[in-house]
C-alpha cells in the first residue's frame, strides 16, 4: 500500500499536458526565480557599490572560473533522469528501475565532483597569475570552487522535474537568493571584502544542494534507497543508449555553457578585471531580465520527454508547433523590456560607474532572447534520436563563437565580445531549428 501511494503521488496530472503544463511549470519556476530576481537586485547593488568595477570584476572572474570547471566535469545527470526516467513513472517494477537509474546518476555526480576538485586545484593556480590574484585571494578562489563542486544537486533536480514537481523546485531555488541577500547584508554591515562575499556565495550553493536532496527524499522516497548506488551496472543494462547519451549531453552542455564563462575569462585576461566587471554585470542583468528563457527551456525539456514517452509523435509535433509560436512572441517582448528598463536598472542598482555596461546588456539580452525563440529545438533533438546531431551542432557553434569572440574582442573590446554572442545565437537558432524539424519529420 505504501508503494502504491508513493506511485500515485508522483503520477503527472492527466488534465494538464503540453503547452498548459509547460506554462504552469514555468510559472512555478518563474515564481521562485522571480522572487530571487527581486532579491538579486538588492544584493548585487550592495556587491557592486561595495567592491567597485574592478573588485566586482575579480569576484566575477573567480565565480566564472568555478562555473567553467563545473561545466567541464558535470555529466548533466538531470537530463539523463528526465530522458530515461520519463517511462518509469508508473508501476512498482518501473519505479524500481527508476531507483537504479537514480543510483547510477548519483554516482556519476560524485565522480564528476571529485574529478572537478582535482582540476580546480591546478586550474586556480594557473588562473592566479593571469588575473593578478594574490596568494590569499587565490586560496579563497580554490576553496570556493571546491565547495561549489561538492554541492551536488543535478540528480535530485532531474527527479523533481520529471515527476512534475516544479513547485518544490521553485521553493528550493529560492534558497540561493535568500542566503545571498542575508549574507551580503551581514558582510556589508560587518567586514565588507571580496573574500567574505565569496563565502556567502559558496554557502548559498551548499544550502541549495541540501534543499534539493531533502525535498527529493521526502517526495520520492521510494526511489531514494542508498542500495541503488550499488546497482549501477544493472541500470546501465536496463537503459540502452544511456552511455552514449551521457557522453553527448556532457560534451554538448560543455560546449554550450562554456561560451558565457569563457567570454568572461577571456575578457578578464586580454582587457582586464574592469571590463570583466562591466561584462559580468551586464550578463547578470540580462540573465535576470531574460530568466524566462532558461525556465521555459527546463520545463520544455521535461514536457517533450513526457509527451513522447506517453502520447507519441503526433502529440509531440503539435507541442512543437505551439511552443515555437509562443517562444518567438515571448522573445520579442523580452527585448523590448530590456531596451526600456536596462539603463535605469543599471543606474539605480550600481551607479554611474557601471553605466558603460548598458550596450553590453542590450546585446547579451538580445542573444538570450534569440535563444529563447529556439528553446524547443534542442530538447526536441535530445528527447529522440537526435542527440548526436545536437552534439555536432554544439561543437560547430562553440568553435564559431570562439573565433567571433576573439575577432570582436580585438576590434571592439567587450562590446565586440557581446556582439559575438548575438551572431552566434542567430546561427544556433537557424541550425538547431532546421535539425529539430527534420527530426520530427523522421520520427
């Protein structure tokens, strides 16, 4: 009876599917992220005004380096959980398979974190002279990277998404901005320094990871048995193609995610921490103003896998066309919002010292809005047999972006780097759109 009750509690609602469920789940994510976005205005204002452009640039380079390492070693197990777990939501035997899948993904998360810590140890020593970090700051950067790497949360994130518990995801995501705001205020009132702000950011990641595991253990306790950690081989046999999918999604996410962090690090190296600070603030604001892009993408990835597994290709094609229209309209609206509110937001939050970040903000937000318009394309490929195609396109786009970035940086500085993001986003939209449509035709 207990197992049956647990199964019923995670069964997705049959009354809400497709676009309606994407909107509902995005609404939950936007609620948590919107709350966090409001709080981020306050803690970023304190951070930028306290550290100044150069100090904030150093802060951005440290956090960006840590994120770059995470992208290299992360297996993106949340995508694996969603992709293969979508067919295991009902039935006792299926739930047991789901549990073994979760055990495998958890082991992969642990392995990625350990490898990441080794890479961080050498990478931060290499970055220190490049960015002018003294011994104390270099040590703090290393400790920050290690803490963030060990704050594992990818697998429980995937569990909550595939089980359609985006409400719990929203509550958990709210932990980060709450911790950062409280911690930033405490540091500001006591001993404001770059290192103390790094401590606050690290703690926010730790508490966020703890929240994800606690919520997942409470909601999906039937698949969270520690014994599943020792059933990885069985999980590999039960999920055909999982090894290839793991490799492809890991490389694909690395190619896609490194672009933003590599741009920041390259600007910091060639132009300096001041330019990096302006670029980072523009990036943070563009992310806040275009947050719906990331949230829709997460909700869409879960939904396309559920629709394909439970309703077939006909429903999948219908969802694709409906989502495409909605995303193009939303992307256009986001650009208008940034054009109107961008400069006042920078001025009131960080002061006149950061106003040169406005052109960067417009360009980066435009790139994010173009990505939003095509947010259905990559999930469509990954939900079927197009994972290899997605990887090839990501590799091609990453190589193109680095070329455009270096050229733009040499000619126009940080503005040229942001322009490279726009051109790359347009090319990504065209290539992934064509590939996704072909994948749907081929079934």
